[in-house]
C-alpha cells in the first residue's frame, strides 16, 4: 500500500545556524494509505529525527543539508503486510543572514553628516534589504548590494545613536540591537593673551596669541 505523499515541496525559512551548527527544527506530517500502518523517515544528505517511525516527527537539518540549502525527506512504509512504498518531500533551507556592525568613521566636523558605519560578514556582491533606527525613527535603506568582501558601508551619518539593525534576504530577517554612537568633534578649547602692545599711537604691530589648539589644525 502506497503512503500518502507529503507536500512535494516545503520551505523552511530563516534557519538560524549558530557557531555550534544548531539549526531550527521542522515538524513533519507523513501518513500511510491502504493496509500500511507503520513507516520510517529518512533524510538526504543528512539530518536527524526526534523519532524516525513517527509520521509527525521533528526533523533537524544536519551540516550537509544546511550547506546544500535543501534536504530530501522520505516516508517509507514497512514491508508488511504488503510491499514497501515511499513518498518524498523537499525541504528548502533559507539561512538567515549573519552580520556585524561597527563604527567606521566619525563626523569630520560639527553638524557635518559624513560619518559611517560598516556592516560586515554578509555574502559578497549580494542584495539585502537593510533598516536601522536613529532617534526613534526607522531608516529604510531599501535594497543594497554588498561589496566583493561581503561588506556594506552606511554613509552620510550625522552625530547620533544608531541601533536595531535589520538585514533581510529571501524573506529571512536577522535583527541586531547593537547601538553605535557617532559624535561630533569636541569644541576647540583655547586661551588668548596679549603678547605685544602697539609701540605707537595708531600702530598695528600689536599681537594677540591664541594658544591651546590642536597642532597643525585648521580653524575658522
């Protein structure tokens, strides 16, 4: 008796894979028809089941399935009281993006929006949808493309706090609450002093010295 085939394809989205290779589990739904009453699940290329003989077992992808991006799961009926029969389903695994954010550069001057933050660890030359929060407002960058190193540089940033980073690909989103603060340069500190008085009435040889500024700095 042939089993009732599971869905031909099922998508397991946003599979988080941690440093120890742990993956999200997926509950199956197999059943048998005719006189068949028992069966067993198998997986290719790999993976494990909570109980392989349970039609509603929980499947956990293994490292080969995660690397391949899919697994073929087969429910096979036992040979008694009739011939063995089987049906397959394909489980598509879409990994959630992994990334980190870090300060790249501070604004070059007070009120100048030229700071930047680097998002790294993504796939090279790949499109992602990116959002972040600033001053309680969500900024949507839309679809952006990483460079050949898997980095994306967020530019044009003014002094503020930037957090709640959201990166999405194939409908899978990873959130990172990391807060990065950008600050304007400190206001200059200085002192002024008379170093030379005019020597004559109406003379222009008097000198006032401003000191304490950054060496070789440019100031207005």
